[in-house]
C-alpha cells in the first residue's frame, strides 16, 4: 500500500517532528560536506511554508559513552541549516526535558528548532539505537505529526524513526518519497532492459542484492574487489588480488543460477602493491603471482558499454576499482561516463562509495537519482522491507 507523504498532512499550526539525516562528515568541529543538509531543505521549507512548527532532529556519529559526545553536537549543523534556510533555527542542547518542551511550546507557525544528537541517548543503554519504547513515546509527545526524511536510517528500527511513528500520524518527506519511487520502482517495476552494476570489495556485502536482482535484471555486471572471488570460483589464478575464500562456493552457485546474465570483467589494471606510487600494467585473463588487480581494464569497459547500450533502467552500487587512487579510478570514471550518456534511461546510484565517486568525478547531476543511504539502499535492493518505511502511515 502507498505511504502517506508530507503533502498528505495538514500542517498549519501543527508541531511537525522531522527526522532528517544530518550525519555529515566533520573535521575539527567544521562540516566538510553539507550535501545531506541541503537534501533536507525541500521538506523543511515545505513544512515551514505550510505554517507548520518544525522540530527537526538527527543522529551524528556513534555514541557508546559520555566521552564520545565530544565533537558530535548538532549545534554546527543547526547553524549551517540556519544559513541555508535564511532564517533562525533555535538550537536546544538537550534530547529531552523541560528546556526542550518549553522551546517547542514557544514555537510560532513557520518557525523551526533543532534538538541535540539523538544518539546522545545511546550513552546510557543505547536507548535510541535499540528503539526504547518510552523514548519513542516521549519524542512523539513533542509533536502532532511526524515526517521521516532520513532514508539513511530507514533500515534500522530506532526510537527516532520507528519509535516515533508507532505513536503518531506519520508521513514520508520528499527525500524518502524519492527513494521509495526510484529504488523501490527499480526493484519492483523496472523498465527493461534492466541492468544492475555491482562493485565494491566483498561478495558477502552484496549476496542478497545479487540473488534478488538475478531474477529481475536482464544483466548483472560485476566489478570491484569481489570480481576475484568469482574468478577463483572459475578456477582462474588471481595472484594477490582480494579474495573471500569462504565465499568461493557461493560465487559458483550464483554464477550457475545467473547463467549468461552475469557479466565479469575480462582485463585488469594490476600492480605489485596496494599503492598509487608503483608501476601498473594491464593484464587480460588470469593474474600472475605477485600482482594484485586494482581496477578493470579497457576491454572490460568496452564490454560493459555494450551491455549497457539501450538499457532503460540501471542500478549501480559499488566502484569498479580503488577509485580513491588516481591510477585505479579509470574503471569507475568510465562507468560514470557511460551511464551519464545513456539515452532515455533511469539511472540510479545506490549510495555508498559509488555515490561518492560520482560526486567526486563531477557526474552527480547526470544521474536520475543518487541514494542518500548506503546500507538502506542495499537492503532495499535486496527486496527487504525497511522498518523505517514500513511503519509510515498508509494512505
């Protein structure tokens, strides 16, 4: 059943709880990338323009003890949000209590406050991360309605998403709605030909995704470090390349199940060390001892390009090589470029390193959708029900 979105709620004069994903990278107390804050602006601006009283909150980092709280306050995020919105954001340095309750009660229509890092509640018994019943009920009591716009935590059952939504009328924000439409649409009702590109280091990270997409996609292209576990399953030499020995049998099973749907690289950029400062060469087929493959080669890029020609839906998760090193970034950059130039195709990046790569390489605007949640998008691609979405009120 379709989920309610923020547009289905009557917001005027209402206290609107908004769970955002402001888990942004920080260095020395400074935000180094504010993409996630900017991504939340459409929902927050809509709430405020409709006359709602926005109470926005998020987690930041991981907290196991009171000592971990240092440097993880939401205050710098509230200041940046104020700049981006062009209006005052009242910050309350508490996660519960009289000061927070009074600040909420003093809000006028169209005003916004942010309270402290939800994970501060994890310093004493993981109340947020373990979806403490009383905490979820308390946070829900602060508002009249709840808008979940944090897809990055949708695969977790936390007090700040499932706990609140279990106690008050809830809806998806624009960001979560977009994730449901794009990733959910790609998995459930893709336009064909549908091609999945799966990279990254480990087969174990992508087992569920590969198994789910084998039955749905027309082709599943494999790249990245997990390639060499598949190569080992074919009985090929892989030199010193990355290998999950305990997943070789599973890789063989996946290949048997997929048949000619599964497409592997045929050549590789190799080096003698995991370093950007050693000589490289391109090798086709098996990889000799003393060499490790760190990127796909030009023939693989051309093969992938042929497989992608005419595709109408493409989902990509995981880089083709060690893209952080310039000598081994060509495969990932080539995939970005191929997808950016596809005609009439829906192109989706499933978060994580491939999203970072597209942004770093300047291709972010050329994709139909870049997911804001790495783990959440992976579980969605596996076909799993995400608790943070399942609990949102049905239309």
